C-alpha cells in the first residue's frame, strides 16, 4: 500500500490509510465520541468513509473523555 505523510494533531505521521474512516479505525475510535477537522474544515461523521486523505493533510481529531 502507498504510504504518505500527514500531520495528525500537529505531529507528523506516515500512514497507509486512504480515507478518514481508515484513520479513525486505526486510532481505535469506533464507537467513541470524536470530531474530525481536515485543513481547518470540520468533516461530518457521515462523510468519513468517502473522504480521502491526501499527502500533507493537517488532520485534527478531538475525542471526548468521560469523567467527573
């Protein structure tokens, strides 16, 4: 698989993920509460499977952690 460099939460990452959904799965966030932003644009969860990752994308993933 083709690998590319992206920036995830400000850190350089080499990945073979092709879509945002692939990346979310790799990060083990399925079933958790999170938000995704790519190049300063918020991406709805309904579009994650169709949204390709491009080299040098700047991706921010924020996930909620419960507590009290």
